[in-house]
């Protein structure tokens, strides 16, 4: 499995969201869920209308860790859900496939394809995939708060160093250090 990166530019996040909203509402809501909820895609795809309808929190058992989590639904995301689920039944998946079975959700592979189609549209060169959404959440929160300890807890990571590496902060720091190095242009 290839390592993917967070989307580091908040304007690009908005561009991706706007593009997806124009193209297909389901994909837009999925993208926004990914960057607002801090969950793995395997925990987002099984969500049903009843999970988000008039809800302030999601109560889930994470697939990978089997950890029970209570996730705050941001007010912006609540409004997105409210508009999206109009006319949907409580038992329906939030992210159904375009055609075929009605009582299932789209696949992780389809999410990867959607994200890569958007990346191609915007000539985005960093590796992107399903995990980029979770990493984007972490990257943006860290840049806003600088609270790596809280992110470590949210992500259930074993160390702050791992969390910073996971969201791309360690690489950003290394890149900045390397860019500062200059032997030829130093004043003597």
C-alpha cells in the first residue's frame, strides 16, 4: 500500500469540495465527512441516515481498533447532512452505489477513484487516497491549534511523534530545514 498525503492547502480543500458538489452530492458529502470526522473510510462508508439525522455526535465502534468512539459532528457538517438526507429513509446508507444494490454502500476502491479523479482535475501531484481525508483533518487541526497531544488522542496513536509524522508535519519541518540550507549565498 502506498503512503498518501494530507491535502495541505485549505483553498484546495474548498476547490475539491466545490467540484464534487457540482458533480455529485453523494461524493461531496463523503468528502466533507472524511475531512470533518477524523474517521477512517471503513468507519464512514457504513454510516446510515439514522446515524446522522438530527445528531450532535456519532457513536461508533471503529473497525480497525474496535475502540468505541463518540465523534462530534461539526455544525457545518450537520447542515450538510440535513440538506443531503431530505427524502432519504433512516435505514438507507449515506453513500449508496450509483446503480445496482440498494442496501449497500460504495466501495473503498470507488472512493479512491473519486479522489483521484478530483486530484487529476486540479493537477494535484501528491499521492492521494482514502486516508488523505483523515490526514487532512489532522493536518488542518494541527495547523490551527498546534495541539499534537489532542490529535494523538483523537487518532488513538501511541506517540505524538507518530501523529506528527502521520499528518505530514514531520515532513514539512524537514522540508523547511532543507530549504534553509545554503552554502553559496551566505554572507561572510
